């Protein structure tokens, strides 16, 4: 199929583009480089050995996006584009609502206008808020504690209402847990432009001596070692989940899937694994808890396994090795 990939120069988008190209799909990438770099487009071509169309544009610009629909016979879309920093969203809620919601509305209007009502949406486990038990299944209650997470929840609601209004839509909503790691080539990976919000990119910068030490946000949670527990999943396994999701765009339904490993790892698990597999030090100190953090979160991935055939294969060692390999290859 010819797939429109919004945010295809981003961390998860770029890894998914490679997965799509290597499995025989054509892609059309749109990105405005607000949280990604232009050279990623060439890296995707280099890794996959395939060419594809790229358009630099803001998804909120309907006229610009419509030009793409006029030129390209889009058959389905995977929608990654959106701001995603929790802390920034608390400080700039209007920017998050405006960008994340409007871009989605523009995309859906054009998908319908050009009779291409097949959409995979990049959602997040953040829509589960603070679960009262674990592991998390797709029917858990939904709640959010920050504007970023609320945009994801709102978009899920928009897509649900859209499907009710027109059941000929094929929609798959993928709720990611914590994606980390990088493509085995080391050509692409996670490279935030400023001080990282998330754990793995912060660890990597400390290991690379770009930052003095890691602050571990709390060691007094009700977890095995007191530090926060999350379901880390290799970004390449996540990318494969999107390839499999395309197979569910054929029954005029709306589907929801957790994309996680089903394993919970603590902050200290990740730090010690990273140090061991890469034989490098990561100095850290224990800090106060980060407001809004939950103690533990990990998926029950059985629905994705049963209905998509999705199984995350890569280990925490693989995730830590590949994350560091990306830095070594791009020093
Ligand atoms: C993981 C653990 C922190 C940084 C968020 C979003 C989610 C998704 C992934 C976009 C927690 C601890 C972190 C640090 C630390 N984003 N930590 N020191 O918060 O689970 O999820 O990012 O899609 O939607 O909510 O990920 O990597 O920020 O934190 O101790 O410098 O690491 O307390 O326990 P999180 P994270």
C-alpha cells in the first residue's frame, strides 16, 4: 500500500518508515522538523535502500496537505506527528491542544475527502492515567493528568465519534508504553534537541558526558527497589507493531491495542543494564519524585498478540546496547 506517514522524520516515525519500506510498502512522509532533523529522511533512504516522496509541511496547513493528497494516491495513513513532552505541555497547553488536535482534524478531513478512510493513530499508555492494578488491558478506565496525555485521549474520542458517524472508517489506535533503543545500524535513534525529559535519552547523555549525572526521581515508590517501573519496548518492535496494524484496516472497525512487552523494569534496572551491556559508568543521585509520575505501569500485551500476531522480541539488553550504539556511531 502507499502509506502517508505524518511525523515520519521523528523517532518512532522514522523507525516505522524503515519497517514499511522493507516490507514492500510505498510511503509518503510529511514532517515540519519541529522535533526531528532533515538528515533523518536521507538516513531512512540509506538504511532501506528505497526512495520515497517527502514533503516538508505543517499538518495544520490544510491547503499544503491537500496538495499531497492531490499528487499522491494515499491508501492509508499512520499519524505520528504531534508534540509529546509532558512537562512542556503543562507549561504550554494551548500550543499542545492547537497543534495536536488541529493537525488530526485536518488529516481526517482530507482522508475522508480523498476516500482513504484508513488510519493508524499513535496513542500512548498515558491515557490510562494511574492504574489501580497491573498489568494494563485495553478496557482499563481512561484518565489523564497532563495536557499532552489529554490530547491523546481527546484524539481517541474524536476518532471514536468519527467512526460512529461513518462506520466505513478503518481505524487502529496503538497505545505505546515506553519506547527506547535504536535501529541496529546506528544511523537513526532518539536524539532530543535539548535536555531530555525521558529516562533513556538522559542516561545516554550522562554516559556520553554531555550531562554530569542522572537524577533518579524518587526511590520510595511501592516497587521492588523503590524506583519507578515502566514497560520499556524496543522502538523496532514498536515499528513492527505498526506494520501488523495495517492488516487490521479492513473490517470497518475501530481497534485499540497496547504495544508493550508485558515486563516492568525499574529505573535502577535500566541504569544497571545500560552500564553492564555497554561497560560504561552512569553516575546518578536520588532526587525527589517528579510531579505527575506514577509508581508502576506495564502492559498486558495479549490482545495485540492474539489479534495482530504482535510479540515484542528484543530484550532490555538489546534496547540499551542499541541506544548506546546510536551515540557511538554519531559522535
Ligand atoms: C520513566 C521513568 C521517571 C527521567 C513519558 C510520557 C509517555 C511517553 C513516554 C510520549 C519514570 C524516571 C525519568 C529522569 C528519572 N511519552 N526518570 N529521571 O514518564 O513513563 O512516560 O514518556 O509518548 O506518554 O508520559 O517516561 O522516561 O520520562 O520516565 O528517574 O531524568 O524514569 O520517574 O519512573 P514516562 P520517562
